[in-house]
C-alpha cells in the first residue's frame, strides 16, 4: 500500500480467514524453500519468566523474492487457565520487503503459531508416517493438542485417537470436544504407555522438562511428532527413543540447542550427522521413510519461515476479503 496505511486484523477475523487445510500447502512450500537455502532466518530470541511460568519467543524470516517478511512474538503462560485466560498469546508484524515499512499487524493471540505448528506436524505425517494411519496417540490436552489433531485430519483418517494428559478430567474434556468436532473416535486414556503402544503416530505437545514417552513403549513403524520442546531444558521423549529412530529436524542448527535432538545429542544416543532436515524431505532430496518398521521422529522447535508463510497467507486473504481495519498515518 503506497499510502502508508497499516492493516490490522484481529484473531476472530483470522480464524474465519485461514484454517488447517489452508495452512498445509504454505507450510510445505516454506519447508521446501528453507531446505533449498532460499530463506534468511535469524536465530530465535527466547525469554523465560520463571516466576510466572511464562515464556516468550520472537521469530521471523524473509523468503527470497517474497513481497513481505514477518516477525512474530508469541508467548505461553501456563498458569493462565486458572485465571480463565488462554495459555497462548502473541502478534505478528508484516513488513514491506522493499522498504521495510510496516504493512500489517495480525493480532492473533497465538492462533497463527498454533495453526502453522499443527500444519508442520501434519506435513511430517504425510511425508514420513507409515500408511494408512489408523491409530494416533496425543500427549497433552492444550491448544496445540487440538490443532495437531485438526491438522492431522486433513492428511489422514485415523479410526482411533487416544489422548493422555496429566489431569484425567482435562483429557476427558479434550477427547469429548475433539470427538464432537471432528467426528472421530477419540478417547482419554489413563496410562501413557497404553496410549502410545501400538500407535501409528504419536504426537507430543507438552512443555515437559522430564521425558514422558519411554523408548520401549514405542512400536516399530511408529512416527513421532514432537512439538512441545521449544526451549533449552524441555524434553518429552526418552533420548534412547531417538537412538532407535530416523530423526528429522525442522532446523538442525536450532535443534542442536533445544528440543529432543539437543537432549539426545547430550545423552550420546544420536550424532548430528545422522539428522535430516524436513525441508530436504519436502523438497524430495531425502527419503521420508525407508522401511515399514523403522521408527521416525520429527523434532519441531519452531522456525520463523513458517510464521512468515502463514502471515503472508493471512494478509492476502484479509485484503481479498476486505477484512480488517486500515490505520492511516
């Protein structure tokens, strides 16, 4: 916009503009571009507020040739549900790639982060999981657990979903709500071992700092999507599990410092040279799965190019629909 106006789009509008099926192709393309080296992406800026059980992440990227770039700030404050507030919050700023001028503010309260993370997990299932996917285990009951299953439903049709959470009532509520929403057979399970055992896909979505999923629980042929460990010190998977698996990173340089790969490297169960980036698989430069019985693990610590991709889609949709408020200088 040459007049210098800034488009402001709010969460309720964004939820009507983009959904899981919309996010998947742009996330796929973003990983391809990242894998081909066509992205400028800085390191993540992370801030922890331990006194308030809070964390904040700032991420961004520029895709070569794109008209805009984006910077996202998202937070997670884990005591918020007790206050009647959502765990996630945040916003995305979209800038003109030619001039650096601010073009849009997406006041999404973390929705776009949740959406693109769900799409990344679903993409890994499409590229890496043994087909058909019949049984899915979800570890965690928060917003990302829901977004992962919604996105997963766009790439496969599981016949049985098991959900485990630390609080049985939260797991039961999550299972009931997702069953009603998606029309799938979703049940809460009391035993994490029973939930994970025999699953075709296991999705972990918690902020745990202690391994939850033990190596011996995971069956041959399982694909594991790990999205909760996005800060140093977080870990959801037994490092021995990665030692039994083909391991994929969203960005290896980042995963060496945080996430499941970092924990496994520190434990000596894997070496970095054996880790493949999802971008290489998305681009067709590396195989997603080599055998029916191999265990595969996709470690997602969150890459800024996905924020730029989903923000670009949201702005395009908002402008086409005439949605949002124009702030003028």
